[in-house]
C-alpha cells in the first residue's frame, strides 16, 4: 500500500512537470550556487561589476519604472477599472479580508521588514542620504532617516507585486489561462500561444529570481535568528549548528506548504500578523512614545511632500553610488521578487475586484509598514542618543542582523520582547518560504493551482539546502547580487503587465465612459464571458 502511494506521488509529480522550465531553472540556479561556493571571490567580483554597471548606466530605468508602477496602482484604486472582478460576476472571495491580508503581507517583503526595521533609519541617521542634506546624528538626520525608510519600504515596494498579480489572475480566472508569470503576455500573444519560447524564458527567469531571492532572504533572516541566539545566550553555533537550525526551519515551512493554503499557509500567516502587531504595539507603548509620534508624523509629511523628488533622485551631481547602493538596490530587489509574490497574490485573489487587490496589497500593506519603521527607527535613534543602547556598535560587531536585540533589550520587559522578536523572525521565515515554494511549484508545473505534494517538498528542501549552504560558505551576498540582476528584466516585465491590464481593461471599460455606463459595461461583459464559459462547459459535458 505504501509503495503504491509512493508510486502515485511520483507519477503525479512527473505528469504535471513543465520539464523545460523545471530543468533549465534548476540547472542555472545550481550552477550559480556552485560558482559562488567554489569561487566566491571571482563570482562575487563578476556579479559586483555587473551591478555597478547597472546602477551607473541604467539606474534611471529602475527609478522611472517604479514610479510608473506606483502611478498605475493608484489609478487602479481610484479609477474606473477598479470594479472589474478577477473571476465570474457572482463569484465571492474564498478568504476573509483578514486572512487575505495576512497572507499577502507575510508573503511579500515582510521578512525583510523584520531584518531592516530596527536598522535602516539609524543607518541613514549616522550616514545621511545626500538628498537630506543634514549633519550626521542631528535632528534633521533622524527625520530624514525615517523618511527614507518609508520611501524604500512603503507604497513603491508593494505596488510592483500587485501589478504583476493582476493580469495573471484576470486571465487565469476569466480566460482559463495557466497560473504562471508568462501569462502577462496573454493580451499580446494570445492565451493559446503561452507555450512560446518567450513565455518559457520568462518562467525560467522567474524560477531563478525566486530561488535566488528567497534563498538569500532566508539566509539573512536565518542569520538574524542565529545572531539572536548568540546575543541573548552567548552561545555561538558553528557550521553544524547553523545547518541544523536552518534544517529545522526548513521542515517547518515545508510542512506548511505541503498542508496547502487553507491548512498551512493561511493559519501560519494569521498567527504571524497577530504576533507582528503585538510586538509593534508593545514597542510603541514601552518605548519613547512621544518621540516616536513626533518623528514619525514629521517623516510621513516629508515622505508625502517629497515623494516625487525622492523617487527620481539620482545624485548625479555628486556622482556617488549612494542611490545605487540603496534606492536602486531596493527597486531591483522588489522587481526580482515580483514573480513569486505576484503569482502567490494571483493564486489567492479569485473573486476579488482589481480595487480590492490593489487596496489590500498596496495601501493596507503600506499602512502597517510605515508605523513599524516609524516605531523601530525612532526608538533605535532615541536609545542611541541617550546612551541606553549602543545599536550602531552592535551593528558594527554583529552586522545588521544584530540591530533589533539591543533595541528590545533596553526597553522594559526586554527579555520577553527579545523572545517574542525571535519567534517573529521564525514565523516570517516560514511564511516567506512557504508562499515562495508554492509559487515555484506552480511555475514548474505549467500553472497548476495545487502542485503535487512531492513537487512542493522537493522545492522546499532545495530552498532550505540553498540557504544553509550560502550561510556556511558565505555566498549570500553574491547570490543576492545575482538575483538582483534579474530585477532588470522583471522591471520591464512589470511594465508589460501594466500594458496588459491597460489593454484588457480598456477593452472592457474605456476610461472616458460615464460611471454608470462603465458599471453596465463591466457587468454585461462579465455576463457574456460567464455565458461563454458555461456554454463551453456544457459542450465539454
């Protein structure tokens, strides 16, 4: 019986596999890892040179692309296309708003938020961004540091994910297209031509970007977890301990993804979001509350007032690489994450309208991210100024991974807060990994909504092994740089997604119609599509 079940798992795995995407994506990723592991200096130098070339010569492209993405996201929220549904007219969303939001937030940049939350603002406070023009460690530098953390982790970071998700979800749920990244090409090549070489190339790039992106993030968050153990207990784990810890975390997220969205990913995401809110609330209450409110309020005002100028700032007059090292780095990073986060958002968005997806994925996510960076950044700066904690010193000794522990340690009930922070790091590790592993399964099976358990377990094991290897051999930075390079192609693919949605929504609902006409057009078009789908289903029967 056990043998029969095992054969069944293997048969299902092989039958659903999109062989070119799986093999090429796997081999390219493996070759990159071997290069970084065996020739770290040479590989790191080569990748660094490419990155330097990109920010110096095409950095402007990342800035312009991201601004277009943000502008289009806001148009979808407030414009006439927001009522278009990703599914049939009478179809209701499968998940409640809370579950939906928890999964979106936990799948996105949230793991990075925990890593950089206590560190970014104090970095900019100590080494001031040229746009701010303030003296280091001054009041103006404090506001500017928080302001820049809002730029890097706010509405811009979240917009690209939602935009990538929309055409995938629309064509998957209303045109029966496969659930994969290459579906963004559907309005250009047609649903029947999504097996072309260009479509395969996009999916292969998506596999590589997802593997590199998530393995690097797991390496960072894993190092934050291990640093926490060392900082709080004084116990230093060697390579064997590192592998064992990452293996344990890998088992946790692989179990989550193997259980599926309903039993695994959704429940872990809800717990994760609740714990995130608890840690943030306690830090606000127990920290320098008045200072937090004062700094955050002014930083939000400057962020809104100077958003356009900051978004297009290149520091060309001084010809330094600050913008390349920070803003362009982040934009490339978010674009490189669009394949798996966009695909995951599309997977859980059936039955929702365009406005609901963008409002939840962009505005609601930004609304919870800004308080986190305001609280963490203000608290870190205040504690550093008053001498209650030497956060910059800890960063110098332990790296960014250690920034949160002296912050929480200096607050009342510091031991409890640090313990909660360690748990939060763990849950963010799991939620980022399980959603990306599911996306890898969908990408390598031609768009299966529920990839086989064996497929998900294989990718989970590979991602965990990759993270362990990178942490042991010190290749995290190199793979991070390599995966960021894929942000260039996906910046262009995200613009293609905008074109796809504009063309599709424009056919359904031209923007110059009156609102009542728009609603009638949307409704009648959807009814016609539903009738066509029903007719096709009847004919098949």
